[in-house]
C-alpha cells in the first residue's frame, strides 16, 4: 500500500532543489534583524525595557548578527519610530546616547507642532464659546464645547499635521 505524505513532505520534496542566493539570504537576515529591533525599540518606548536592558539586548543581537548591520538597521528603526503625535523623548535619548546624534532639529519641529496644535484648539474653543454666547445666549464657566465634532477644526488639524510631518521627514532624512 502506498505511503500517505503530509503537505509539508510534498512541499519539501518539490522545493529541495531550490536555495536562496547570497542577496536573498542577506535580505532575509536583515528583515529578521529589523523585526527584532522594532520589537526592542517598541518595548523601550512602552517602558517594558529600560535603556540598560535595551543595550544588553542589542549586544546579544550584535553577537548573533554582524555588528555593523545591527547598528545601521537600528538607526533606521529608531528614525522610523519618530512620530509627531507621540512623546519622542525616549527616541531622542537613544539617538543622542547610542549614535551621538543631535536630535535638536527634530525636537524643535515636534515642539512647534504641539504649540501650533494647542493654539488652534484654544482659538477654536474660544470661537465656539463666543458663538454659543452670541447665538444661543449660553455662557458660563461650565461651558465645554465639543471640539471633537468640529469638521473645520479636524480639517485644519489634518492640514497642520501633514505640513509638520513633511518637516519631520525632512529632518529625519538629515539624520
């Protein structure tokens, strides 16, 4: 009676003559390293790892893979982790401590963005309160306008975010 083969056996039999080229192996290794590094940076941002623990994990990866490959990919991963809507203090610390890179231009862009957003919210809130007082005769310290449903405010915030993300991308490119 014939042998019943599993799907895995059939696949292995059909692909036994295939092998990865040197470039494909390198790309696969880089993808694997990038995945590890993204996870470590995310854990660091989420405060699951402190900087010493992160550096310890990085040393393990550097021993397992080539030192320079890990460093190059790490810098790219750290730069990708920069987000205009997030607190980037930990990422700035990594850039400064590990790569001796001055994050001041990016810090400036992020600070300007946050300042601009606060100004827009304050202006919009004031305009809504004024409109409620003038049109509907509603006033007082308990008035809290619902800015989440303001379509014009959303459009303005989106426009500002896109502009500052472009500035951030430009600064990322300089790193």
